[in-house]
C-alpha cells in the first residue's frame, strides 16, 4: 500500500520525498557521488518534519522535477502524517520519524 492510499484510507496527509528534489541548478557538481545529493533533505526537515513534530502548521512547497516548478503545499497543524519514498529513512532524518517501515 502506498503512502497516498494510506493517507486516503486513514484520512491523513502523505508527504513524498520525491517532491523535495533539488532543482538541477542548485545541485552540487558531484551530486551523483553523494548519498541523496539530489535531495533537499534540510528543507524537507525544516518545512515538514520539524513543524509536524511540534504541532505547527506545515508551510512548504513541492518541487516538480519534470516541470522545473514549485507548488505550494500548506497544511494546518497535524497530529500524524505518512512520509514515503526511498530517502524517507535517510540517516539525517531518522531522528525525526516516530516509526519507520
């Protein structure tokens, strides 16, 4: 079951780490040789995980890589959310997640 289906089933928001790729012009030159070098993990943490864990509203944007554009995503304070995709358990974020599957 994907995060989107879990979100629909339990009426909770789902955040996808694929929405937090760095725009190509912002990636380091050697990003292919860096674990998650194409991801904006710091932004995901500060805009999504930190507000979620402190009961604050989430004010973020999703980066649409194929369209090279940003899309606003604001949410009221949330008690629970699902984080999906391969970088969701990156070591820099493990401390921010209550449960990992």
